[in-house]
C-alpha cells in the first residue's frame, strides 16, 4: 500500500517536474523581466533614488508629493484620459469599419487589405516624423493644399488645441493590426446565422447589430482593453512629435527640454514619468508614478472586463 | 621500443618549445585605451575638430590611445555608469545637472587630482567655477564656455536705415518691428527678432537666459524661488509678450514652423529670414562654414531700459567634463582631462575651430586665439564681471522646466494672471527643492 502510494507520488512529482521544466523559460522570463522589476519598483517608490547612489528610504514622501504637490500630474492624467477617451473608440470604430468594408469588397480584397494594413508596418518614430512633416503649419502638404482652397489650416502639432487631435489622426491611420483581427473575426461569423436572420426578415443593419456585433464582441473587448492599456502607456509618438514640432532643434548632446510641447498639451503620464526618471534622475518618484499607473491600469481593465459581461458574447459559453 | 623513442623525442621537443616560449621576452603591452564621450554631433564640424585636436594629444602620449565618441547625452552617460561600463572621460552640455553628478558621486571628485597637481581652480573664471561644482564638491571642469549675444544682419539693417545694434529692450522691440517684412497675404516674410521662448533654444531657453538682461533674480539668499516677488520677471515677460502680440502669436508660430533646423545650413538667421537672433558664440563658426558671405555683426544682448549698466554682459553656460564613477584608468583619464581643460594651446586651438569661449584666464588672452571681430564680442561678454549663469540646484534642470512651462503658456496668451502665475511657479520650485532634500544627500 505504502509502496504503491510512494510510486504514485514519485510519478506525480516527475510529472510536475516535467511541467516545471517545460514552463521554465516563461517562469524565468516572468520573474527576471517582470516580477523582479515590479518588486523593485514598489520598493523604490518609497525611496529617494537618483539612479547612481544607493536608494534612501523616505516613506510616503513620494506619494505625498504625487497626490498633494506635483501640479503637473493632473494635466498629464487628463491628457492621457483624453487620449484614451477619444483615440480608443475611434481606433476601434475605424478598424471595425474598414474590416467590414474590406470583407464586403467583391474584388481587390487583397489589395485593400494590404493598403489598409501597410501603415501598421511603419515604425512609430518614422510615422510620427512623417505626420509632423505632413502637418507642418507653414510648409506641410496638408496646409499648402488647404491654402490653395482658400482655407487657412490649423497649427496642428504647434497648437495646444490641435496637437492631441493630430496624434489621434496618427493613431487612427495606424489601425492596420486591429483591422486584420476584426477582418478575421468577421469572416469567422457562421454563415448560417446570417441566413437564419435573413429568413426572419432581418435587414443589413439588423444583421450587423444582432449577428455580426455579438459574434465579434470578444474581439471588440480585446481591442478596447488593448487600446486602453496602450493609451495608458502612450509615449513614443508624443515624445517624437513634441521634439520635432517644437523646432527646438538641439545638438545630440542636449536632452529634450520640450516634452509636452506645445504648452503641455502632449504631456502624457508616461512622458512625465520618463521626465522625472531620466531627465531629473528622480527614479524614486518615477517609481511612485509607475505604481499609480499600474493601479489605474489594473482598475480600468477590471472595470472594462466586469462591465463586458453584459455585452460580450462567447460562442462556446454556457449562457 | 621505436615508438617509445619517438614519443620521448616529441615530448622533449614540445617541452623545449614551451620553455622557449615562456623564456621569450613578452611583447610590450599596448597603449591604454581611453574612451571619451562628448555631446558634439557628428553632423556638425565640432566633433571632427575635437577629434583632430585630441589626436594631437594621442600622438604625443604613446602610453594611451584615445577614442572619442560623439552624440552623447546625459541619459547615455548615466546608463553607462549604472551598467558599470562607463568610458574614462565624460562631458555634458547640461551644467545644470552638475548637482546630480556631484552629489550622487556619478562623476568623481576631482579635488584630490587637482591638489596632487597643484592646480588652483582660480585659473578658471568665476562663472565657470560655479557651474562645475555643487555644494563645494568639484566633480567637473569647464571645457570651453558659451556666452550669448545678439547677431544682426547688416544687409537688412542697412535696408531699414539702422546703423548700430540695439542696446536696450525698447530699442530691440522697435528695431524688430522696423526690420520685419510681410508677404502680400499678411504672413511674415522676415522677422526682426523673435522673443519666443523655446524656439531655436537648447536648454536653457530664452526666458531663463534673458533673466540676466533684466537683472531678474531666480532665488533669494535662502534658496527660495522669487520669480513672483521680483518685478523684473514680470517686466521681462510682458515685454516678450507685447512683441509676440505685435506679430500675432499664430502668425509667428506659423512662420517659425516653416524655418530650417537650428544646427544646419538652413538656420533662419543664416538665410536672412531673421534679421536679429539671440545665439551662442558658436554661430560664428557655423556661419563661417555654411554662409561665409553673410554680412552680419555681433553685439551684447540689449538690456532692460532701467539697467543700462548691464550692457556688455550676458548669460554664460558651457560644456563640462569629468571622470565617471568606476573609471578603469583614473590617472590616465585625469591626465587627459587636465590637458583638455588647462592646456592653453589646446583650448585656443579648439576655440579657434568651433568658436566657443576658451575657459582658462590664460587661454582667453592666448596669442594663439585667431582674432575675429565677430567672436571678440563674446570674449568680452565672457570677461564682463556682470555676466552670470543660472542657479545650479539639486533638481538639475527641473526648475527651469517649470519656469518654461509657465512662460510658454503666458506667451501664447493662455495664462492671464502673470504675477499670480509666477508665484505659483515659485511654489512649485520650492516644493521640488524640498522634495529633493528629503533624499538626505542635498545640503
């Protein structure tokens, strides 16, 4: 009896060892590149750390400064929320709309798919540089064309009112990845559902509303969650656009002094975090900011997922 | 048996060869490799000049081989120091970061080296002494300095009937208006002078630099920010905004957006699109290289009307150089830093090449400095006892960013309460400094 139990235990242990062995690349990667940095970040958020000398414990001072003193936090938060609130719905809408149109195209589907997907291949820095050039208020092709039509174009990246919308344009232009996923999901909707709906007398709009949308709702959820998380981490495009558009050309040795240009309108939360960490060498405070960002990301995702139970339909689900 | 004999012979031969190899004199160890990181860009003539002058040092010192790397900023320096693979010598364009470099120990204290070689820092002018140390700890030395002055286009001046550069801020504004030309559609064709803070500005921006011309103070004796209580700041910013409003904010932004890169041959002053520009002394060399035919003059920046005594002075800043923590060849690195910062011949030659101001008192008057009336203006500004720099603090450039954040809002007309806004900036700077002190390292 005991021998058999021992043998069974041994076999179970061997199985577990194999599982652990197979999972080890992920486990090592997770602990080294995620677990350890996360734990360190939590610790550093309670310290004064200039990246060079050892961190010094200062308790909640960073958090107090974050919530009570730093006047740049709330503009950065509101810019970030603006970006999420405007760019994410537009991205999802455009990606879905393009996918829907491409899926309906009778001919040239491959060409359209490629054309709409191509922008997603442009590296973010190159794409941003391109947009800053296109939208240059004085010499950019967009404003030059508008001026031929007798319209004075806006200041785009040079104006606090237009800088964020310009970044939204850039974001919407690059929805290729999401569009491809939507396209696959639309193609995946079972034909018979459309046929049944048609038999019931459903028109195109009703088929879209009651068949397509529920069927692809998990993909919409995926796109929204991903968009929100990317929005919370929005950095590269804003960083490049502010630097280039400000005309504050600098030598290679200068650190960019114009993040958030113009007038702080593109100062997103991650940019402010970067500024504190790597321009002011105040990594303790930057870590405290990162903790807040983590908490907010977690909460927002949680809210979306909990809320999604009402509108996301899983084909294989019991309910 | 025969096999055995062969084996013995082979073994003996191998042993002999090994012994001979061991006994042979070892090849002389090669020169120590020193790496120097600098901020000058490979896109300009400046990096090339530095490399060629360092090559002279290299040739005279067979014990070292110096490798110069350009395009470096403070981010890269810190990352390398943290990663334990810092070069032997580092330099930065941002002296306002010297507070962080010195207090953190990222750049090592140079006092022991200076004492050992009996070098008194009084060989450097006062302002450069100030921005290369923090709280008594000297972790950097100046490697040529920058001073700012006014560049004016003589051809455009002549057309407008102007014969001399402006000396006061009222004159500057009047000249700017007179020199400005508009297109038929009302857009700006040539701008007399753009006081726009942030445009064609590395750090620090115009608003910070021009405080000097208005005698505006940043901090009181206790280190508290006093922008809101020193009326000179409000005066300076009102003057700036009035001129921007005269052009029309939107028109000026549109005009500026169409101009070429500051550090390129398309620089707007060099192309005659700006009749006057506030710029560093380096522009003399850029103009010489890019537009040698440009008819221009240089002068000190105009000063506030009620402070005529300040005329002739200016804002001083500069490149700093030091040795990073964890340096592998400290003595050789110091020998090179000493040469680059105190050798009159090197400083004069480098100054001639990139037209930056040499940074020892001896090199300032070196007969090797090529006379050039454009550049001489900046040497005079540098030597003027009223020339100043901005405060070096524990928060590096962070306080300057807070000032600039407010100034850009004000110049755009989006901050109505000037004094209230400045007082709020004071509050933020004081809070920032207090927060830095919580780290315990800042005095």
